[in-house]
C-alpha cells in the first residue's frame, strides 16, 4: 500500500564515479535537506529547481562532503511529492554516510522502484511510461531507446486509451438498449456497433503484429557461433563485434568455454556466444565446453554455423549440419579468401536457405552476413511512425483483449445484449491493465520490484 512517509536511496550506479546522487521523496524531504546541507551563499533552501552549492554535514555539523542540493517542490516533481537530490562525490562511503544521516532523521530506505511507483500513484506517469523507464535504462540498441522514448512520450498509451474509449462508447450504447427493454432493438445500431468492435479488433492485431520484432529490439537475439575447431569462429565473432574479444590461435581447442559478447548488427542487439569447437576430445574441460555449446545452440534464437570453405567437409561438419535447425541457422563458409572446396550449392542442397561465403580475415561477405541476420528477424514492412509492442505484459493483455473481441464478433448476432456488454467490459479492463487505468497491488509489485533502488 502507498504510504506518505519519506524515502531515500542512492540514484546512481554502485561503484566509484565523479558524481553520486541521493534522491529523497516525501513530506520531510526539504526538512532533511535543511538539516544536512549548508549552502555556501548562506540561508536556507527557498527556491525550487535551483541548484545550491554548499556542504553536507552530519547531525553534529561535522563536514561529510561538498556538493550541490536541489529541491523540486511537489507536485511539480517526478514523484509528485517534494523531492530533494544531493549531488556529491561518487564514492560509496560518502553516499552511505549521507544515507545513514537521513535514516537517523526518520527517513526510511526506498524499496526497488518505489520512486516510480509513487509517480504512478500520484498520476505523474502511467504504467506504460513506468515500463518505458526501465526499458530506457536497460536498452541494448539505439532502436530500443527510440521505442522506449516513444512509449514514455505516451504514444502507446494514447493508442490503447483511444481503443478503450471507443469500446466504452459501445458498452454505453448496449447498456442504454438494455435499460429500455420495452423499446425495439435498434438493429441498425447493433450492426454499426459490431463494425466498430471489428475495427478495434483489427487495431489490436496491428499492435500485436509488432511484438516479435519489438521484443528483438528490446531483449536482443541469443546467437551462438558453432563449428569444429579452427574454422574461424572466434575470428568471426571479433569481426562482428569490431574488436578482439575472443582469443584467436591456430591451436585446436583454444576456446574451451562459452564466450558471450554483446554486439549490434543493423540496429539489432545480439548476444553473441563463441563456443568450444565441436570434436571428439578426451580433455574433460573441453568436453564440458563442447556439451555447453550443444545445449546453448538448442536454445538459441540464431545459430551461425561456421564451416571452413577451403577444406572438404569432415565428419564433425556433417554431424553439425545434420543436427542443425535449418530455419534458424545461417551457414557461414569462412576463409573465402582461400581456394574454395565447399560450395554454397553443396550446403543449400541439404536444406539450408541462408549460406554465405565470408572471410573473417579480410572482411569479405560480412556485410551480406549482417544483411542476412537482419532479414531473418526484421520484416521491413513496419513504418517509422509505428507504435511498437516490446513488453510481454503488454502483449499478453492485448492478446486477451483481442481474443475476447474476435470471439464476440463471431457470435455478435446470437448473443444477448447484456452478455455482449459483459464481454466488452472484460476486453476494456484487460487494456486498462496495460496503462494502469485498472490495477492491483499485485500488478504494481510485479512491475516495480524489478526496478533499481533509486528509480
């Protein structure tokens, strides 16, 4: 439950830094600032949104640090309450000393996401915007940031609320018809209402269609580089990442464990995993790495199967090709700078559509490989002004609402008006859960518990 007490937390990441920020929110925020901060210009903090320079002190007026203090007067603040921020040097010892002084004044530690939760409960943001804050913090690509910014600007919420308003108009019409049973049913109005329900169902489907790509931009693609030893897996990873992240030698079995590296290809975040070369080995450590590689490949969204084009296919190559899922595998024929023995047609004849000659040494074919990765996951038929769905919670609520409406349209003419209104209200409430127009404590706990302490 929402309480009116005052909370505080460190709002900057753990570790050393030039600046550390403590955020305080609640009725006692300004009073705490007056106790622990002494402005160099003299006098108390009086002007909201003004940055004051001065000294932070403890309860006995002993100096702790020098920095800045700013007060945001509620409701014109992030949380809608009085908010104070201490901007001091970014050492954890200093930050914790200040926190302890705040706690001694009766201010309690903030729970994860509690500042954003208060912002929602005070009407400063809706739940889509709250989710967008977390998405901006955790974004792995520029496209993910753009989508999160769009959500925070209210574009998704506006679409959802417009659909809800139109459904509510239909509900109101149905209930008016129910309230006057002595009058004949307005069949023309009922037909018009059915068309409007169909239109909103189609709008929901358009949103649902963006989820698979939206989720990719938000969460990234788990991509496993697979192949036998010395085919150039680590070299290919380094080429895609743009720096030396995996050790490259001509000694078979150099990579004995999974090496995971983030990369971005055509705006798509990849979680690249270089794996141990697949071969028969008596080395227990290498065996564990090979088994890990196989398990990871089974769970991956995309497998880059690397073959040495300059040598005939060996038993390990053929085993990998036989075990691969062709739908989610791109075969990279590496060492295309050398005379070729294996041809793309040889691999395509085995059922693989995406087969590309590349050279991790010279960079030849890498742009085509990036194009193939993009084409495998991005349709390219979604406009620049598209409202995206990236959040699983939003997707399931939309699915639930769309399912109710589709079923409703199918049985519209054979269903009593009161049952139509009941089902429409179910869809309307499901959409309300996305924006927070409809919420429970359990829903808020689920959303905000994943936030960091200072957000």
